[in-house]
C-alpha cells in the first residue's frame, strides 16, 4: 500500500514526459482515486457502487481481486487527503494518452450510473474531471449517453 503512495508522490515530483500504458502504477492510483471520489460524492458508497468499482479496476487494469483491493485502499487514502481533482488529473495528463483519458471518463460514468441515478453533483464532477483531462464536452456527453444506453431498463411493478 505504501509503495503505491510513494510511486504516486514520485510521479508528481518527477514525472515522465512520455505517455505510459494503462499498467502504470501512478496512473492507476490517480485514476482509482478519481473513481473513489465519484462513488463517495453522495455519502457512503452503496454495495452496487463498490462492486462496480472493483469490477472496473479488475477488468480495466487486469488485476486480481487482492491487487484491486490494495489499489482501492491506497486510492481511498490518497483521495481523502486531496483538496481538488487537479491533484489526480495532472498525474493522468502526464501519463496517459487521449484514448486512456476517454476510458477514465467512461469509467466515471459507469460508476455514476451504478446506483441507477445521476445527481447534478455527480454530473458536475465528471464534467470538471473531463475538462481537466482535456476530454471535450462532446466526447464527455457521448460517453455519458453510451454508458446510459447500456444500463438495464427498470421494470415497473404495475
């Protein structure tokens, strides 16, 4: 856990100028911290949000359950100490190409929709993060619609 925090701090202090692949520890920690922030916006994360976060981290970063747990625990600590989104997005901007940043915004939308509803506050945070990640408004909205279209249709009980 401390190694992830050390790597994150090292990336902030002495960043590499070349975009890295999705397996970069500093990038993964910063991205996961953004995702933890999203599910923490409306209080304690729901079980659906926690399951979705683990699923995304495991599948998108190719991690097993234990490694995902460690990354999420480290990201939760880092996110709790951050004062703004720039703390994370600046590391991501130095480390990830355009396609990777689009995937992060898509992951954020997937977590926003995990509880079945999008609050104005959640929408605003994704908008701010996408802006800091140089993801255009058009791409952000397209990703939102794409993720929304994948959501199960609620069954009415009538």
